[in-house]
């Protein structure tokens, strides 16, 4: 059963949104014309810059990495672009975990935004950024996904010194070397994967083309002459590497697993951090494998639907999670030196999927066994209280009438109820419920 975290759903920007009743773009833009609202934004963000992991649950929690983190630098912040991740990828983590740790809109950046709002040239872009963040946070709250999100500031200060310190701790020292980043940038440039476009007078937009950096946005340059393609590639590679390293540092500080999606394909050779083979080491924990798990049935549901399903059938979910944990554990023992992705897929294909198919077969047989002489059929959920009572209370049959009572196959109904109880106790019943939800779409 989910034990509520005191930090779940609490982000510092919600306080500003509630105080000024700013929940959509138009209202945000209107509020930011008021110096009092801007001053308050500066005050709240300044008071929220400390890093405190003391109230982050240490069990059943995963840290959001690249592609999942709401406040990810280099990822488009519009709700339209973020919604697929919030509706799908975030929900995939709730197949096993109770909480996802996110940074969300960074208070350190918002201090700067509050100062920029006084600058007429920077004002339009800054207010647009605030409006986008508000839209995403409001969507999380309205869909009740925030019940499973713990917002916590991750290590920031994207300077070279901190970048190297955290990368060293993660064993990624070589990727902080300027020569390594420059070499990667040159290779991308030679392959013709870097573009630079003029977007405004004195402004340029550089980006690395898909699919190598799928999901990663480019960088804007405000200068007279266009930046070189090598400069653009160098800046984007370093920005994305920094973001990934700081996500990894947060997970390491909390002692929690991390889940990343949409990692630029160019970084797939980085050992020990990205979703790749671990060079024979194998995963360390069940949670690390679970962070790479995607269950097809649950993945077809939106995150909000997964949240509702978990709440309504919490006991079924706990039974399912226990079975999932056991499946991962036994697979890890049998395949100790393979990647978390392969273990997760094997556990699904060889244990969970067959168990679900067996449950579906039992339910189908159980339905067919209740076919009555009249040609009608009783199915799960269709046995009324009166009919069920007829099995254990003889007087209930009299209430139904002799003619009706004589048509009731009491032995069959007794067997049906017994089998139904066993089905309800199945560890796969939660997945079966999820499958039925999809069948009704």
C-alpha cells in the first residue's frame, strides 16, 4: 500500500501559482505585469534553492533522468511536447515504483528570470518560459500524477568544476575533458549533422539534427555573426552531458536508482550510466532493473490511468509488484552478467507474460463452465447478490421464486465463486484489470 510522502506533489512554484491564481498562460502573462508578483516570484525562488533529500522516500523511489525530468535543460518545455512523456514514460516508472524524484522548474533559474522580467528585451521569452512551466505543473496536479512525484532540487551550478567533480564520482572523468568533447563535436560536424539558422536580426539557432540527438533542442545565440557548427555541437554536447551527470549525481547522493529516456544516441558508448550493457558487471539491484522495465499492457495506459488503477486496486497492485520483484530476482540469479534492460525483458517474456496468459485462460474456462441450459451465461461481475446468497442461504431461493431457483446450478455457482476468489488472489490480477481497461477503449 502506498504510504504518502510529506513531500509528494509539493513544488515551490505551486505556492506562487496559488497565491496569484495563475494556472494558465494568459493569467501568468497578466500577473507578471505586476511588480508585486515578480517580487514574490523572486522571493519564493530564493527561499527554495537549498538541497534537502532528508524527506525523500528511500524505498520505492526512482530519480528522473534525461527525457523524464520536467526541468531538463535542452528539452522543449511546452506542455504539448512534454505531455507524451508525462502521459506515458512517467507512468512506466509507476509500474513498480511509488515515487519519482524530479527537480521541476529550477529556483536558481527563477531568481534570474525575476530579474530579467524588468528587461523589456528579455521579458517576452522569460514570461513564456514561466507560462510553460506553470502549464506543465498544473497538468501534473489536475491529473493527480503529483501524488507520485517528489520534487527535490538536484545539484546545480553548471560550472566546469562541479561538472568534473560529479563526473569523477560517477566514473565518467574522460567525458569532461575539453579535448574529448571537442573531438565529438568535430565528428558530428564532419558528418553534416549540425545546422545553424538565422532566426532574428542578430540572433541564430544552432542544433544537432535527428535522430542522433532525438528529443534534444538546440541553442540560441545572440551575436552578429553566426556561430560555427563546431561551436554549436560542442555547446550542445557539453550541456546535455552536464545535465546527465547532475541527474546521476542526485541519484548517487540519495542512493536511489535512476531512469533515463531519450539519451542522445551519440552517448551510447558511455559505460555505467546510460541504458547500455554494463560490460559484464550486471545490475546491482532489483530496483535498477525495475527502472528499465516497460510492461506493454500498463504502458498502453496513460499515467493518470495507472495512478487511478493503483489507487482503486492497491492490494492487487501490491501482489503484482511482489510477483514482479520475484521475477526480476530469479532472472538476475540466472543471468547475472547482462544488462538491466535484458533482465527486465526476460522477466516479462518468461515469467510474467505466461502467468498473465494462464490467468486469462482460467477466467475464460470459468466463464464457459457457467453456461446455463437456457443458453445464457454468468460472467465475472454478473452474479447478483441474490443469486450468490442462494448458494449459502436456502431462504434466499424462496425469495427468488421456486421456478427461478430450480434453474440455478448451485454446484456450478459454488465452484464459480471459489474459482473467482482464487482469481482475485492471483498476483497477475492487477495486470488483467489493466488489460480489461484497454479492451473498453
